[in-house]
């Protein structure tokens, strides 16, 4: 199960291997903040509170925007965090502004 929380809406949906957290949030009607969906604005920044092992490795865009401290703390970019395997995943949109 995938639990995503946006600004005011939280929903559960099925994780889809190959999809990003942002794509799935949009499909579920969650008010997940974003501007570019390319990993440059970082507005889709989120904290993965459960199931980070079910996501693909961090992308170069995430390393450029977030850096090692945030990545180590569990932060990802929703547009870059792609599901690698089914499982329980929870993430909360935590934009900088």
C-alpha cells in the first residue's frame, strides 16, 4: 500500500512499479506541490517515512537539489522517487516554501 500526504489531502493507493511518487499523487487527486516535474524546482520535495527500500536509488537531480544530509534523513523529490518494487510506502510532501 502507498500512503501519500499532500498539503491538505492524504490518500492510499496501490504502488505502481516504475511510477514516481508525484505521478501517483496526481492520479490520486492529492494536492502535492510541484512546478516542473524534472527535478529542478524541488517543490515536490517529500520525506519518505516508510518503505524507502522500495524506491529506486536517488537520481543526480536529487543529489544536486537535496544533498547528502537531506537524502540521509529520508528526503526525496517526488518527481524523481520512482517505485522499484511493491511494498508499503509512506511519503509526505514537504516543500521548502
